[in-house]
């Protein structure tokens, strides 16, 4: 009875901390959950190996789920166009209208829209640009596993071919980024666009040095550039043998499943 009460108390505390808006509390929640699982293993076996076995079992659970959902899944090598959202449908995505309003207040101008299925997500993009900031922005409305959410992405291109990106996307990427991509992730609970833009400008300041000066973005090519980046990402993952190509589709290799498992563990611990 005492063991049951301790486990329930530990899991309840972990859940409460994970639901907090504070990043520190969320990380403490993950630590509390891991400690509780370790204590359960020790209590059942009365040996430190029980702690290790309990933690290993907890860490392997995401791998089982990944293999169950993606073991036989095949994905198109290129994003597949889908119908664009109506104004009524966009209302169901939290913070989408706030992102657009804040971008317009900062002087960003909408230049294009596009909707695609990419991997497991249905993505609806609104692209903006600002010539003075030499930056393109995208407000993305995403549908993933029946969850609707929105996030913002800023990116700028250097003359040396590298692309700088800053986002509050809440998950890790299921594919490795191409080598010419430099990413900065801000906490997903950060919804203030000026602060995200400031983080992007700090990233620019760190890398905007000769000969890698910023290029002026072309507002007419933002969609084609987005496609080109996805193709570069696919080529990189094929070369790293994380995925394997079959005709016009690809599927994950055993090494790819290991990568997905590492990303899932990062999501469980990080949670934004």
C-alpha cells in the first residue's frame, strides 16, 4: 500500500509539473517521472539493476510505438499539394491570427500561401517577407495526429549558401536537417513574434560575417525555395541511410528508427 501511494504521488507530481507553463517545472516533471520509475524498479526487485531495467523499459516504449506506426509507412519524396484552408477553418488553429497580426505590425508583407502533406503532417503556410530585415517569415498551421497547432518560422539566406532559421515549432524533426541549415529553436510557449524575431536577429548577427553576408530574399521564389529545402533534406537523409527510396516514396531504415527514437526521447525530456 505504501509503495502504491508513493508511486501515485510521484506520477501525480510529475504530471502537474509537466503541465506547468514554466520550462524549469517541465524539466523537473520529467526528472520526477524518471525518479519515480526508477524507485518502482528498485522497490520490486530490491536491487539497483531493477532501477536500470525499469528506466530501460520506459525508454524503449517510444521505440515500440515508432515501429508500430512507421514500420510499414511509406512517404512521398516530395510534398503533396492539398486544398488550402478557408478563413473559417483557420479559426481552429490557436494563435494563427495573432501571429499574422503581429507580423503585419512589424512591417512584414504577405507574398504567398501554400498547403501540402509532408511526412505525417498537413501543413498550411502563409509566407511573408521584410526587405529591411532581409528575412522571410512563415506562419504554419499544422495538423499532426489529429492535433491542430500553429507556429512561426523566420529564415534568412547567407551568400555562402547556408540558411539561418528560427522557430517555436514544438517538436523535434523526424528527419535530419541538411548540413547547410542552421537552426535555433525558441521555447514553443513563446508566442510573441517580436521576441522570436529578436532571437533570429541574434542568430544572424552571429553568422553574418564576410564572406557569408545576408542575401536579399526573392519574394517570388519563397515557395520554390521551400520545396528545394525539402529536397535537400531528403537527399541528406538518403546519404546518411536514415531512409531508403523506392520509386517515388521513401521509408525509414533501422538506422532511421534509431534516429526517431532519439528524437522521441528528446521530446519527452524537453517538452518545448
